[in-house]
């Protein structure tokens, strides 16, 4: 019997950047490099998307 498995990867990292766009770009480039070097794995597990959003840390974290 075949089962579908829905999985998520959640992460959080602090980076030095001048603004949110720059911070997102730094991580985006790191993730794209990792994905391209491991493309067979990502195809096998059916990865469809990776997304993230930069913000300034504060009391609401």
C-alpha cells in the first residue's frame, strides 16, 4: 500500500545584513546552492518549495 507523506522543514538563522531583502538573499543563495548540489534527493522526496521571510527580532518573537 502506498502512503503520501507531507513534510515540512522549519528553520531560523540570524544573519548580518543591511535590510530584509539582503538578509533573505543571503539565505536564498545558500539554500539554492545546497538544493542544486543535492537535486536527486530533492526530486526523490518530492520537494516543491522553500520559502522564508526576514524580520527584525523583537519582543513578539
